[in-house]
């Protein structure tokens, strides 16, 4: 719901026809857990891209939609 049905990386809709992955915002090896506050849904290809490129995602908060990465935060400051 926080993602409003959109991929947190590319911003495109997530549909039942898409291959989807759960992504841990804080990786399990770094102490992250499997609770919903630490998980987001991504297209499988987007999931591969963020790991390959080292992008860290931030879950959207109230009134915020679309893709947001830590890289985007520097643009907003």
C-alpha cells in the first residue's frame, strides 16, 4: 500500500503479469528482518539492477509516491 502499486525503483505499476521480488531495505546479513516495514516489492529486473548498481532504496512515507533512492535524497536537500 505504501508503494501505491508501483515499483519503488522504476515507478511503473506492479501487475500480476510481472515477475516480482521482495527486497529487504536493510539486508538480512546486516541485521535486517522479514517484517513488512523492511520489505518492498520490485520488478525482478529492477531488483537485479539495484543490487548490481548498489542503489539503496527508501520506503515512501505519507504523501510520497514513486521511486526514491538515497541518491535522490541528495537532490531534494
